[in-house]
C-alpha cells in the first residue's frame, strides 16, 4: 500500500488533484449504487457518452475562465458569449444562404467556415472590449463583465430578431440550423471531446512551458510587482480576456450543433457560473496566480458527474436542484482548500456569537435539503446530526483555543 502511495505521489505530485480524482470515482460509485435504475450498470456506454459530451461542452469555456482567473480577473459573460456566438453563426449563414437556411438544406462547407470564423472573431472583439473597459476605463473586472453578461444576450436577441425580420417572412427569436456538418458534430460525441482535449493540451503547454504563461501567473499573483518587473500587463490581460471570450465563442458553436438551433434567449444561460465553479473546484484561486489545467479538467469532470448524479438520483425535477448542488459543491471545495491555511493560522470556523448563530442555520439548511429529496424523517435526522456535529466542532475549537492560551501563559511564566 505504501508503495502505491509513493507511486501516486511521484507521478501525481499535486495531492489536491489526486483528491479530486478520488472524489470523481466516489461520486460515480455512489451514483451507481443509489440510482434506482442503475443506469451506469445497465447502460454504461450511453451514460459515458452523456457525461463526455456535457463535460466537453462545459470544459471548453472552463479553460478560458481558468486562464482569466489565473491572470487575476473574472469573466461573468461566458454564458451570454455562447448565446452571441451561436447567433452570429446562424445569422451569418442566413445572410449568405437565406434560401437554403429557410428550406433546411445544406449551405455548404465554405459558408459554414465563414460563419464559424465570424463567431470566433466576435469572441476576439468581446475580449478586446473587456480589456479596454478594465485597463483604460478602469472598471473592475466584475463590473465590466457583469455589464456584458446582461448586454451581450440582449444584443444577440436583437441581432436574431432583426435578421429574421429582414431575411425571412416572420421575425423570430431563434434560428434553426440543419446543415449536415452541424448534424455530424451533434451525432459524434467524440468531436467535442477531442476539441476539448486538444484545447486543454494547448492551454497546459501555454501556462507551463511558455513565457506568456509565467507572465499570466505573475500578473495574477501581484500585478504591481509584475509591472515593476517589466511585464506588459495590459497585453497579458488582453490575451487572457480574448482567450476566455474566444473559448466561450467556440463552445457556442458546439451548443448550436448540439441543439440544432441558435436561441439567444436561453442558450448558455447561467453557464458562466458553472465554468467559474469548475475552475475553482479544480484549484484555481479567485485571488489570482494559482491554478492548473489538469485541475480545471478534473474540476469540470467532477462537476458534470455530480450534476449527472443529481439527475439520476432525483429524476423528476432534477434541474431545480442543479444550481443549488453546484453552489454547495463550490463552497465545500473552497472550504476544504482553505482548511490547511486556516489550521496554520489558527482560524476558527465557528467563532463567538457568529458561530452560535451559524450552527442552527447550517443544520436547518442540511435538514431542509434532505427533506426535499428523501422525506421528512430523513431531513429531521440529518438536521439533528448536522447540528450535533457542528456543536462538537465548536466545542473542539474552544478547547483547542483554551489549551493554546494555557500554553502561552505557561511559557510566559517560565520566562
């Protein structure tokens, strides 16, 4: 056993990533046991394809979100960028081949290539806009990308409705895409998976083997120090935000292929939070300067496995709990990541009056979640168990602090 542990540490030196890999395995095993339909046993290939497709779609723009976070920024507009990218692609094809698009006929490889290029160019334009707002106008990244989170989706809908009103008999908030190229991408799940893996490899090489990668980490670690060291921080930010927006634009193309429609109203809605969650679960620090591509990939897989587990275990109305589960997973991941830091600095999780008020809140929350999914009795027992566990934790922290205080007093007396 010890030899296996040493082997894993040698080939996988980052223990947080190893722990995340083990968490993925545990989540799959628990789902396989708890799922009443036993989908992982009965239909393993179908389950693998579903998880692989959803992981690839999320992972493509999660890599962009990770690069932005490592550079010390944040991009809240990924979901809206997905909607805008798909809309630009569909409206470009509609403008160049209106007859074929309305008749659901092939538009040709050349027009598809031009439409995809227009979508990626749109991502570059949005990334440049973000950089200008942050570096020249000096808006905080949160505010700049929050504005585009709202604005890009409305802009995409306006483009969709105006183009359909001009080029088709009726105005519409969606455009159907039936070209065989997009159908091939939809039917072959391994195409987005291959794109995701290649993009992950390129991003890993960029961050770990290039000067630009070191500059991105230095910028996220301490922007002032990076500037004094001669790094052109504006250009580095420009790359980070363009990379993030263009990966979201690339993901938008796959969403159009997967859903056979460009629908700016709902397409990609809320997905920016999933991308940030995948990066954070994978070890990226929202303070910047910390994060890896393998961690982001594993974070994406873990998030999709958990979401898939929710759908298989709860079944009816699983989408209601998806956002809640993602939020809890992110909080737990960051909490566990900060556990070592907190213990080194003797921080308490339940200090003073704030801790006393937090204990019943967390206990009621745990009980309520369990009651909604497993029934009232299970919720009551879970709430009581969580409350007792938190009370025990508070008592342990108080005793540890008291022992530390007594030790300091003894040291003072000895001196």
